[in-house]
């Protein structure tokens, strides 16, 4: 499995990217992402979501070059679809199953 596939194996990491695809925003705060993910994952504590984002999911996405994560300012910048994937397919893949 490629490193990109490994990074996208997590529902939570796909939801982070879906947030940006859905909103069209290029940046978001950790609080914005936490709130979005908490609405998408019914039985998950908000603080648990935040900790996983900060310690696991955002660093893994940053390692793949999909985002930049500044832990000090708790800010995330999204760089868009990888160049090896057509943008429309990327958006459909990420937003499949996302609750409105």
C-alpha cells in the first residue's frame, strides 16, 4: 500500500480533507475541523476528536504534503488534490458519505 493510501485509510483523515473540498476554504482552525468531525462521527467525544487530529491525523496528512499543519497556531492549510488524481474524482471520493 502506498503512503498516500495509508494516509487516506482513516475515515477521520478523509473527513478532514472532505471539509476543505466541501467548504472551498484553503485554511481552517483545529477548532473548525474538530467541530466538523464531531458532527460527522456521532458517538465520538469532541476532545477525543481534537486529540486524534492534533497528534495523529493532521501530522500524517502533512507528511504526505496534502496539508500544512502549524501546531502552535492550530491552523491547517489545504493544498488540494494530489496531481496524480483528477480533481473531480478526488472530491467525489472524499465527500462520499459526508453528512450535510
